[in-house]
C-alpha cells in the first residue's frame, strides 16, 4: 500500500514509517516539523512539509493518491491541554477534520489513528479492556475520544474504514538504533529519567510514593514504540483484507511502577540518577494497564519488545549519541 503518514517525522511516526517499509509498503511522510524532525526520516522516504491546519496543504497531499493513511499529528501534553485547550481544539480536532475531509475527497478510505489510554480516564477496573467506560479526565484525552466518535460517523456516512489504536504509555526506541531524534522538552517518565542519567537534569521528581501499590509509586503499562508501530501495519492490512473498522487497546499488559522503572534505568545506565519523591500529580491514577486481548485476536499483535530492559536500553542507546554537555547543540 502507498501510505500517507501524517506526523511521520515524530517519535511514534518515525517508527511507524520504518515498520511500513519493512513490511513492503510505501510510506510518504506529511509533517509540519513543529515537533517532528528531519533526522527522524527514514532514508529514502519522501517528506511533504505541510500543516493539517491548512486544508489546501493536506488536500494537495491526499490528491497525489494513497491507498491508506496513518494519522499521528497531534499535541499530546496532558498538562498543557488543560491550560491551553484552544490549541488542542484547533490542532487535534479541527486538524483531524481537515484530514478526514481531504482523505474522503481523494477516495483514500483506510486510516489508522493514534488514540490513547487517556480516553478512559481513571480506571474503574484493571486490566482495562475496550469496553471500559470512556470518561477522559483531561482535554487531551477528550480530543482523542471526540475524534474516535467522528471516525465512527465518517465510517457510517462515507465508508471510511479506520483503526483507532489506543496506545498505553509509549516508550523505548528502535532496537536497531536507526531512529535517533529525541523529543524536545519531554514530559514522560522514561525520557525524563534518561535526561537525569545524562546529566541534563538534576533529579527525577517522583510524583507520589504513597499510592496503594506494591511500592507506593504509580503503575503504568509501558509499551515499546516499535511494537506500537507494528500494530499500525497490521491494522491497515486488516482493514484492506476485511473492510472493517476496529478499536483496540495496545499495551504490554504488564504494570511497571515508577520505582521499578528507575531501578532498571540505574542498572542499565550505571548512573546514580538522583530521584526525590514529591507530592502526587493531579489526575494521576494509581494503576493503569491494559488487556490487549482484542488486538491479539483481531490483529495477531503481541508486544514482543516491551520488557523494561529493552525499553530502557533502547532509549539509553539513543541518548548516548548526544554529548554529555551538548544537549541543545546536538539537537
Ligand atoms: C499520559 C496519558 C497517556 C498519554 C501520555 C502522553 C492518561 C491517563 N495517560 O500518561 O494516555 O499517552 O500521557 O504523554 O492521561 N512520573 C513521575 N515523574 C515525572 C514524570 C512522570 O513520577 O517527572 C510518573 C507519573 O506520575 C506516572 C508515570 O510516571 O505515574 C508516567 O507518567 P507520564 O509519562 O507522564 O505518562 P501518563 O501520565 O501515565
């Protein structure tokens, strides 16, 4: 399939592009490079620089003719979404509507969409399956849920077949070491730990050590980005084969605590990694992890690289490409 990967220069998108290429598909990247980076581009893959907020730009891209698309162009910082919902409305929701209208106009009726575990809000039970109530507790999660609903309508009204892929906590880097772009100002746990290990940050603040969990710190389901990437390929291939839309959770099904992630990072990096427990972060559930039984059944997908050691070591290897004091210069 010829696949337009919107947001293909970003962290997850670059891994999706690699997975598509390895499976014999032809990805073309569409990205405005606001957080995506040229250095993330897979060799030989074309980049169209454009913005989903400009209907004419995304329209021109789709008009070139694609069999399918992957949509990963979104803002994803939970805290920011609560402070600046306007940005999330325009980019995540309006931007997606521009994409869907352009896709439909060009007859591209297969789409894999990056959704999130944030659509569920605080778990009322774990492991979380697809039937779990969707009550997002932040505006970021709301935008993703709203888009899932719009996708449902475009399926009914326009025959657009989609895969809503609800990622749990994406982490890790290409185990082959071919994708090297780091996110700027990371907000997520593992990159923050890596920045402390690299000497770029003084300490990790552990958001709460008094939760009702095995060691008092929060438990999450970290899933390797290359495993996530494979799910996009399998989802598009299934849509092509069956003509059916689907919504699936993508998690490793293993809950890892903040303290456990930190301990593995100390061992793998050999660095002390200063850490200090501070107060709880608003809106953090104690434990959140998935069952991916439906992804297994529908896609034949399994997380095979999502053990903590692979998550940490594949990430640490990328940080090794950046000088100890050359953080900004190297980027
Ligand atoms: C959230 C979303 C997730 C989304 C992700 C994107 C929810 C329920 N989850 O995940 O769907 O894909 O953001 O960014 O909305 N932590 C620390 N110190 C830090 C940073 C994090 O202790 O400096 C802890 C957090 O309290 C949490 C864990 O590490 O327990 C992971 O946090 P984070 O990486 O921010 O992701 P989530 O908030 O779990």
